[in-house]
C-alpha cells in the first residue's frame, strides 16, 4: 500500500473540515476523489501535506507514519502536489518554473528530466523562455504538472486539474494522466469535480460529502451508480477523454 489514511480528522480553526476519513491508494493506481464544491476534497489534499495538520487519525505513506511531519519532509518522501489553481511562478520563465520543481531532486537528473517534460508537453519546449504568466490556462496547467514531476515523485496529487480549462485542454490533461499511469507506472490521487472524466480514468474512486467518505468502488462501478449519476453526472457535458 502506498498511501493509507485511517480515521483522519482535520480542522481549519474552529471548523471541523474532515470527519474520520479512510482512504487508500495502492502502487500503480489512479484513485479519484469526487464530490461537490466544499465537500472537503482540497482540504484532504492539503492535510496530506500537513497544512492543516491532521488533528487525529493516521497518514501512512510507503510504510511510514507521516502524520506529524512538516510539509517539506513529506515532499522529500516522494509526494508532489499540483494544487488547485496551478500556482505557477508567473514572473519566471517556463524553464525556471521547471527548475524550481527539481529543487528536491538530484541535480544530475536535471537535463534528463527537462527532456522528459518537453517530450510529455512539447508546447513547454516551445515556450521555455516565455514568462509562465503569459501562458494560456491549459498551458499553465501542463506546466504545473510538469513542475511537480520534476522531483520524480512516487505519488502525484492532482487537485482539480481541469478546473476552468477549455474542452481541448481538459482532454489533453486526462490523456496525460492516462499516459503517466499506463506508460510510466505513476501512482496518482486525483481530486476532480468533473466526475465523468475522473471516473473514466480511475481504477478506484471515493465520493466525499461534508468531509466524509460516503461511497467507494471501482471507477466503472461509480459511473454506473444511480446516486452518483444523479448527483454528479446528470448535467455533465463531458466531451470524452
């Protein structure tokens, strides 16, 4: 088991945001977490990184209890997060953003890893000397993913990667998730409001409501579940990943 959350609670001040969350991710899986806005999905991602710290419960990564570790130590264990809203460095060039992603890695791998990212996202090679803030939203999302991959993580966390993107870029992002998992064996935990795309790409999924996991199953099972369909898929105009 690569990641195991057991009875995790988390608070933002006096707000009880996570209520005893149990969740697991096995090596080589794509696991998705779906739910309405405000359900606690992004809080769970940030709690994995210690911001906020879990107030109770355990987070075990690769056999080690990381619940109380500071954020930088968690990252050094081999977890990379692509946060909601991308949060690239807009005044830096594409290349400089990628170099920032490699800070925790081995400097000897920098050139090879840059070539890997440029092969995965050829547009980044074309834009390497361009300021990141001038990229389109879809290009910025590609950059955010590439930056996270520069540290060679064991586990990639993606928080709402399709948010605010045009359909063309949504398809590209989910195609990339498939390729990373299928061709490179990347283990991925994906938070998404676009349930149709997320469940199609996932091996397993969880449904979160009000800070709790209320349903789980394979991607196919959840796609076929009438309650999931009514709550998250009925109005979905997904254009096919």
